């Protein structure tokens, strides 16, 4: 190369807000540490309360047919209750006709009827001939327990019923309770175990990457400590917020997944920059040396992570377009967690660095494993990364075509994407509710756990007339003839009718979703003849309506994220070409990641290796959530990498030199950051709960595609192809860079 690059002034950010803030925290380091210690202890104390407040995912979309059915049941069928629990009695040694079995059933039913939490109990021996409550082989019987209240109330009732039932087994009869709320209680525990197992795999790998990236054991430990406290603080915040709102069972796991992945990355950039600054902030005996280093680190890397966090938060904000509580809950949890780890990186982390000072380099690796110093970066001797960048820009068409081809091939399966909600029954096979559900599926009807509910009323929800009642009876007879229906039971109350349809297929299967569609089509025809209002609801119907809402709003979410991305990148880089290329590449990465997820989890490729059975669909809220998060993360990498290139370009270097320098200075931190996120996200593939597997896989493969195929191949190759047109219309190249992107190479 004949071009030379002016050395970037390391003190260009001195005096900015980040620098002044870092110095202030350094001077008040012990106060900051004490405050965060109290917050961490308080959050740990609040954690059990958070666990006890979690509810099942809420898919009720306001204004939909399933939501209307729920409302009608609460207003006109109070005795039915908001939810029906199923108490399963089973035995390998006693028959349901034996006195000992009947006595055990009677004791449990009697205890439940005395509970103030229970609206009604249906004894299996009192419904013989009407509802199949005794298995054909005479080994099992089931009782229905109606409960009411909000979702959080039903979770609490389910826990109390579980405690009561847990001590009821005996005399050869095993007793267990299942249903949506009991399964949610057990799912909370299973997901917590999944998170612990994933963290025990992902965090050690992240620690190794940190030590290699930062060059010392102490430096590698610091990001783990600060991020761990940040995630714990997020849990404490959720516990306080749970007094005013509800969170579903994914909260703690999703918070841990995203908080650790991004939080460790943010801390990596700040600690890396601090290690660089402490070596040139003054002689070892200078009392202000550490303070200056902390200020410089926060003025550069600290500024960068704030921008990074804001980008992800704004991308997540687009999910508010989707009017599904479960999607909004996940986006809120992720957003608050990211905001918390950014606050920790701006408060606790600089305090820790100020306390450690030069000891941040304690227990250093041998010199050959140390990251290159600034002087080494600026030396004339090419590094491996500079040689790689030069290799790519000498073959731009080859690398552009090859990387794009891989992404397009991975994207193809997305055309067959199908949505659904896996309720986690397979993951609960060893839990009481899961074992009861297994018996229910094998010896009764799988849909008994949460039937489809069809509400019939007159005009304006008035009672039914004689002709309309006849319509209901005829409709019920038609439904009973469907092979996907185990049985249908009409329950009149107050002149209105509730038809309980129990599918013969699992409620979270595609067959059950198709059944809802058929029932709605039939109900529409039946209601047109005499003005009967018909509303089809139940868990399966809620999922169908949520799927329609998400798929219908997905395009709007994409449009909002793309519009923001184009505007943001155009402002940052003062270019038209770079934003358009970035958005196109980010779309490829996101699409390829979702396509790969469809191939693995919907088509079942590699299912035996990853230890799951494909349900034939993707979790309904996964694609839109992954799109927003991955697009935000991809924007981060774009700013880190292209920002360095622009900084060099505006200082007078050629486009080729700027590209090589950008790769040379950012490849190591980008690779380390990506490796950490991949380790954290991929570790959740070991989870028993299928939706955690899907989330972990989709995010890990997206980061892998972005870091390897896009940032290290497509970006330098396409920067070469477009040449100086990349920076059009740009600005006067004689104008020095703002210093904003200096942290990218830290």
C-alpha cells in the first residue's frame, strides 16, 4: 500500500460527556460500588417473588373472536370458570371400580369442593355416560376443577391445588393435576433449570474468549461480574413491576439470554479500551492516571455502547405494532434488560475499573497471546486481519457471490414457514403436570386439557330464542361428526349456550388449528340463518388469532425497522450507498437465520441431534422478535466496522486503505463479541423447552452469519466494488473524523 494513515488522536474525546462521567465515577467509585451492592442484594431477595408471579404466555388479541369468547364466558358462564383444571387418578394395581380407588377419588373431590379457590368440581363417577371421565381399560379417571380470576390468580390457585394433590397419592393410586396453569407452574421450574444448564455451558466459553481477547484473567472476570449484576438487577426491576403488570414464564430465561449476550459484549469493549488507555495515561506513580484512563474509555467505548443499546431498543420498539401481549412482554423484557446492562456498564463497570487500575492486567497471558497494542496496530508490519482484508478486496466478486449464495440458500426454507405455539408438554414429561397430561393423551382425549369453547348468544348477547337453541343443537351434532373431535358437550346457562369441544388431537398441533378454522366457518353459516351470534374461543383459537395478528403486522414491523435503519445509517455515515447495502445485507442475514431455523425446527433437520421432536411449525412470536433483535445487532456491527473505515477515509486515505484498516482494527473485537454471543445463545439449544431451543439457535446462527459471512467477507468485498462511491455524497475529506467510532477498534 502506498497510502498512509494519520494516527488517530487517542485524546480526541477528552472533555466530552462520557469522559467527564467516567472521571466522576472513578472519583466516587466506592460509593457507586456500595449502591450496586445494595441493589444486587435487594434484587436477589426479590427474585423468588418474581418467580411466583410469572404466568403463562398471553395470546389474547383485543377485538378478536377468541377474545370476545373469553369475555362472554366470564360474564355469562361464571360457574364454568375461567379455566378448567384436570385432576388425573391412575393406578397400575387398582381398578377404577374398586372401593379403594373410588374412596381416593371421593376424598380428593371432597377436599377440592371445600376449597375457596374452586368454583366447582366434576366427580368422574357423576358424569359417566355424558363425558368420558373413566378410561376404557379401567386404570384411570379424571375430575374437572373450575377456577376463576386473572391469569396470575389462576397460577396461584394451581400451585395451591398442586400442593393439596401432591399429598393425595396413596393406596396404589397416583393423583396429579394438569391444565394450562399447572403446566405453566412446572414450566417455570423447567425453564429455570434450562437457563442454569445453558449458563453453565455458555459462561465458561465466554470467559475463555474474554481472557483471550483482553489478555488477562482479571480482565476476563470483570465483564462477567458486572453483567451478572446487571441481569440480577433487571430481575429485581421485573419483580417490582410485577405488582402492576404480569410477566410470562419466559421472562427470566429471555432476560438472562439477551442480558448476558449483549452485556458481556458491552463490557468487553469498555474493558478493552481501558486496558489500552491505562498504559498511556501517565507514569505508574501518577495519582490521576486511572481516572484519566477510565474517562478516556467511557468517552470512546462508553459512547459507542450507548449508541449500540439505543439502536437495539429502537428496533425492539417496532414490536409495539404487534398487538399480542406475549410479543410485547418479550420485547419489554429484552428492552429493559438491555437498558439495565447499559446502565451497569456506565456506572458499576467504570467503578470496578477505577478500583483495579493497572491491576486489570493481573494474571496476564504470555505475550504471544496478548491482543496487539496500539503501536503494533500502527506498525508497518501487516497483521493477519490486514492480510485477510487485502485478500478479500483483491477478489471482491468471488467473496460477494459466495457469501450471498450461502445466505440465499439458507433463506429458501422461510417460504414454507408455519406458525404455532408449543406449550412445552414434551419438556414436562418428568413433571407431575406432564405425567398427568401423558396419561390424558394416551387414555382420553388430548384436547381435554384445554377445550375449544364456542359461545352462542342472541343479538347483542341476549338469551337465545327457541329457533336459535335448535340451531345450537344441530351445530353440536355436526361438530360431533368431525374425526378431529373427541366429544362436544353443550352447557346452557341464563338462556345462552356454551359448547365445549374437546379435540382428539393435541391443542398445540396444526390439526387443532385447522379444526378452529373449520368450526368458525361452520359457525358463521349457522349463525347467518337466524341471527345467532357465535364466538369460537379457547387456547387453540387464541393462538390462531395471535398468529394472524403477528403475520399481518410482520410487514409493518419490517418497514418500521428498515426505515429507522436507513435514516440512522444515512445520518451517521453521510452516505446513500452504505445504508442501502447495509439494509440489504442485514435482511439477508435475518432471513437466512430464520430460514435455517425453519429447516431445523419445522422440517426437523437434525432434530435427533438436538434432542427434540418437530411440531411442524415455528413458535409464533419467534420470527418477528428475532428479526427486530438481529437487525439491531447487525446495525451495531455495521457501525463498528464501517465507522472505522469512514474515520480513516475522511482523513485522506484511499477507499482500499480504509477498508483494510477497518477490518484490521475491528475484526478482533467483532470476532470476540460474536463468539461470546454465539456461546451464550447456542448454549440454550441444550434446553428441554422447545421455544428456548428455537430462540437460542436462531440468534446464534444469525450472529454467526453476520460476523463471518457479512462483516468479514461481504462488507469488504462490496466496499471494494463500490469504491469511493460508497461515501457519496459524503463530506469534505479534509474534515477530521468526529472520533465517534474510535471505540470500534478498542
